[in-house]
């Protein structure tokens, strides 16, 4: 399915989905535990659903509390996230990643191949990757686009405090990853 995004409450998807960005768009988590955009998780057969964001518009997705900007809720699950176009900003809530998992949440793989992406993690959470305190993120792959991240007390790209992430592969694009206190720009927290 393809959606033109232009709303002020969160979006939740039930399967594979493509968001085709056009114009200016803002999405906020519905309640304090939800992300701005929840990517669906597939159970049972080992294959994850994928949320794809493309187009030439602007997207600002942010938490209303403990969820990621784009990804999973607090203590929740989400599938894979792919960004191939547009200007996308994901801002995580308390201890939640900008793009990835919320606090104690689980996120699939994150792939960025184009567009301009800015991700800001909440306290103790990665900009792109896992939230804090049990947050888990799959592999992170960047092959194109412009990517900038920040996280006050966690890695810019990778894991939040007491969180984990899979392999991080950067093969192209322009990447600026700023970690916070005692944390790597790319990697984890000391």
C-alpha cells in the first residue's frame, strides 16, 4: 500500500507498507508508549514486514513519551524500516531511539539508501538503533543519502544504554553520527 502522509496522530501498519512522501508531514505518537510511526511486526514464519519511506516530501515523526520516532513502542515490537528518499526526521521519546526501538522494545533491520535522514534519540537511547534498558535493534545498513544523528547519552548509530544492536554497515552516503556522554558516535555506550 502507498500512503500520502499528512496527519498529526500516529500511524500503525499491519503489514508491508510504503509511505510516499509529498509536502510537509508531521506525525506524533497517539499516547505516551507509542511511536510516531509503528512499523508492523510479522510473527510465526521468520520473515519481517517492512515499512518503506520514499518520495520527495518532508516527514517529522516523534514520540509522545517512551516510543521511538519511527519504529517500536515501549516494550513493543516492530519490523524492518527502509528509507530511500525524502527528508525524514525521527525524534525518540524518553529512552527511545529516533529511528529504531523504544525503551525495552525490539526493532528489525534498518536500511537507509537515499534521502536526508536526521534521527535524535531520547536520553540513553541511540539516534538510529536501540532504545535503552533492554532495547534491541537488528542490523543497520547505510548505503546512500545524507544521515545525521545525535543522542544525549548513547551512540549516534548503534545501541542505547543496556541495549543491543546487530551489525552496522556503512558503504556509502554522507554520515555524521554524534554520540553523547561516554558513548561512541557509531557503536555502543561505555
